[in-house]
C-alpha cells in the first residue's frame, strides 16, 4: 500500500478493536439476566422456585463454554499464523471475567448485608434459623 491508500483506509472504531463477537456475547449475557429474572417472577413459588434462574445459568453456561472453546481455537490459529490476537484473547477472557465478577459482586453484597466489612461469606457461617 502506498501513502494515499493508507490515508484513505478508515481506522477501526471501538467495534473493530473489540470485535463483534465480544460485543454480541456481552449483549447476550446482559439480556439473559432480565430474561431469567422475568421467568423466575412468573414461575412457581415456594420450594419449586428457582427455575427461571437455573434456566438462565444453564443457557449461560452452555453458550459460554462454546464461546470460550471456539475463541480458544481462534486464538491458537491466530498465534500460529502470527496474526493479531487481541480480539480472541478478549473473547477467551470474557466468560472467565463474568464468573469472577459475579463472585466478587456476591461477596461484596454479602458483606454489605451483614454490615461488617470483615464478615465471612454466608456459606461459611451457620444460619441463626437452624
């Protein structure tokens, strides 16, 4: 490419740098959360509750595993061909970041609910109700 052709090629925007598949995955996860909550609200209550949340978790897990494996293959391919790997690396990290982020938010929420910043997680202590 000569100087004029390089000047006429537009620089990639945020979508081009991050990748459509990564934005699609984030949009999928963001839309799955309200869908699961909506299914949970309209589902049964009592001991049969939790179906909507479990549906959301199962669908998220299946899609995330497939997304991770496909992008891991693309990452290895790009490394072997010495191509840019940023998009595939971001895509491999997204499901892991979703898990870690969820656990961190849960821990923070549990600490706030106890009103103590040094309180252990809820699963580590016995419930006062028995």
